C-alpha cells in the first residue's frame, strides 16, 4: 500500500519515469498506482532482469512476468540488473 501511494503521489507531482525490477517485488503495486492515476501512456517504465534471470530463455520469461505484473503490454527499457 505504501508503494501504491508513493507512486500515485509521484505521478501527481509530475514524475514521468518509473524505475523498477522484478527483484524489488513491487511491480504489481506500480501497476495498481498507474491504473489509479489513469494509465501509463505518459510514463516511461524501466524494469530490470535480475542476475538470477540471465540467459535468453530466463530473461524472456522474466520480462514476460514483469509485463504481467505491471499489467502492460510493453515497457520502455529493460536493463540487466
């Protein structure tokens, strides 16, 4: 709940970039905050593949999980954590 409120407040204040990672375990909260704020059309989202999710197959699966958790069809940037 704290994460949801913090992200909603940041978006209302004009933030336009969210930096997250599956290892942070907050992607579902970020999705909830984005939904409450009216969507993500103006928000740049970065997520990261953890060191435990390296390699073609594991990285693809990790990104697919992140997309599901973030409740979006795309992210703007994927980094190796």
